[in-house]
C-alpha cells in the first residue's frame, strides 16, 4: 500500500493516516459499507484503529493489522448481538452502526 507523503515523519515513525477496511477475512461476514480507520506505524508493528467502536488491530504489515482489526470488529458485533436484549443505550447504538457496516454472508 502506498502511504501519502503527509504520513511520513523525519523521526522514522509515521503520523496516523486515514484508510478504509473494505473486506473481512473468513467466510461468516462481509463488509457492506467501508469502515473508516486510522493507521499508524509504530517501531515494529502497524496499528489500525477506529474512533467509533474503540476497536483496534496490530500486525507486522498493514494488511495483517487490518485483518486483526476486522476480527476485533466481528467479535464486538457478535458479543453485542448475543447480549442485545440487555444492552445499555450506547451499546444499542454501536450494534445498530455495526449492522450497517457488516452483515452475515448469505449461503
């Protein structure tokens, strides 16, 4: 992946830059609307995070970090779905947002 020049710093680390997660690994879910994320390179790994659900993923490459982030997002969706009847209002809102971004794959 090509990084925008603005994401580079002179100290060897990158400033966060915006990107999207457009697919998920695994057969159970698919992305129906891209998920906006921030990507940052740390000393020896990449960090992918969002500002809405407070989920993140790390990996030695951006692709690995995005895949880990996707797994974290799916885990959050499944957890909220399982507890749907007893969720606090802010978690009901998160579940609603997630369902607009991710849906089960149809067989």
